[in-house]
C-alpha cells in the first residue's frame, strides 16, 4: 500500500496565509485586543472593589449613631480598613508567587461580598459590644479583600 504524501509546504502556507493565521499584522492586532480586554477587566474589578468601600461611607455613620457608638470610634472603625490594606498587601504580594493570580482575585471578590453581607447582617445586632466587634471584623475583612484584589490586579497589569 502506498502511504499518502504530506501536503506540500506551498499548499500549507497558502492555506494559513489566506486565513490570516500566519499574518503578523493580524496576530499583533489580536494580542493588542486581548491585552486591552484584560486591562479593562482588571480596572473594572478594581473600580468595583473601591466602589464597595465608598458605598459604606455614607451609611455606616448613621448606623453607628443609631447604635449610640461614641464619635471617636467612627475613626477607628473606618481606619481598620486602611490598616488591613497596609498589613495584608505584603502578605498578598508574597502569596502571589505561590498561588495563581486568578484564584486570588476570585478570593478577594468573594471575601468582599462576604464582608458586605456580614455588615448588612451586623446592622441588626442589638448588643453594643458585639456590634462594635462585628464592625471592626467586617472592615478588616474588606481591607484584606481589597488588598488581595488590588495587589493582584496591579501585578497582572504591571
């Protein structure tokens, strides 16, 4: 039996050139579109993470006043977020070498959602000290989630 001859290189190259698979202009254009889409996606994720932080600012003080929390505690509760970002960002940067970046972004998004739900549920707590504790914990979780989202997105885009 005869073995079939492989297609000649000219037919092979002609097929790929016609379909644009060997065209360097199309390849560069596709890579640029993929990069632009990735960058836009990352910026959107960071914007939503920051938006969740900013959405709490108008509502949390009213909730704290309703629970008779002293005014000096407002600053402590709000600064807990920033403290968590400062503490957790180096840890997240180190862990990015060990864990995939995609899973860290997903973890940050789910942690942020969990913190938002916990804050919403925490507003129904009647015990004063428990409410303060839940407020601190949720703000710290939000800070950790924000640091994992932002550090990872900056590492991917940079």
